[in-house]
C-alpha cells in the first residue's frame, strides 16, 4: 500500500513486487550484449600463443586471485595489449551484468600494473561498466529493479526528487559511502531519471578513493588474509568523511535559502 506523501515512480504508484519477466526483444537485447562480449574475448584468445589457460577463470577468493596473478604476470610484459583488453572486457562485463567479484579484479590491477596504472585502469573500466549497466537498465531494467529492490527504488526516487539542485553531491555521497549498493545505483539511476552526465561524473570521481585503497592492497596481495583487511576502521572512516564533505555544500545552500 502506498504511504501518504510517498514519492512514486514517474507519477505512477509503486508496482507490487513481482517475478521478473522480460519481453522477447528485451531478452534479445541482453543476449546480443552477452554475445558481443563473448565474441570480443574469443577474438582476443585467438591472438594469444598456444598454452594451457585453465587458470583463466573469475576469481572467487584470494587463493584464486593469487593463482591468476602468478600466471598472468608471465604474459603481461610480452602481451600487454591483450592482457589489458581482456581485463577491460571482463571487468565491464561483470559490471554490466551485476556479477559479483569486481573487488578481486581491482586487486588484480594493482598486482599487475602498480598503483598509478592500476587506479587508472580500475576507475576507467568501472565507470565504463557502470555506464554500460546504466544504458542496459534504461532499455530492459524496469522489470528487474521492481522485482529485486521495490522498497529501495521508492526510497531512491524520493531522495533524487528532493535533491534535484544538488544531485551531483548526493550521487557522490552514495558512491563514497555504503548507503546504497553500487549495483543498485547502476541499475536504478536511469529508472528514476538521474541524468547520465550526473551519473558519469559521480561514478568517475566517487570511485577514486575506494579504487586507491583496493589497488594499493593488490600490490601486497600475498599479505592479505581476507577481504576484510582491505577496509579497516581508518579507511572506512576516511571514505565516510569524504562522503559527508561531498554533500555539505548542498546542506549549506539549503540552510541559506
């Protein structure tokens, strides 16, 4: 039931949570995007020398990541372009289709390319992947978002509607803090009419602090015992402080108004 004064999506009462159902054309669009990534990876594979590539799989834990790092280091110097392109394709694919594990890819960037190159790679591919998810969601995401996060969607729509004048600051705050999951932000933003230029800038800028923490940790990958070691209290406090500072101008302008 809709609560009194609750903001609705596009002027329509929030939909009742339902099973996700896509039309034929929506399934075709998603399948076409998947096929494009698969063809790109296949073409890349054909340019590599014959070898045993059984180590190539999405890492699900630190042990998988260390095995992947150890093997890719052999190819990085002689096949730098192929490794970079393959990394970018996989990262963007994971972001586009909300596949968990991009934190391992960020660690891998630090382990293979160092802090500066690794950060540039992670921020650019993460932004590209988020943008790809944004536009795919714009085409076919409405049934999915109402099925998975109906309550979060209503909350997000309400917050976006209230902060039109300071939307960039609010989106930066979301990227810098764990207020809402990044996956949800990627999928929901086009549904609640967040302009793409705002989405892009907030994503590109907002991902830099967390990318730095993760990429730097990737350099000392062997010392990590768990993913919990990435974000200690000081790191989380710093990210939260940056997030608070990002919305401070909006709060001040509202008080002066």
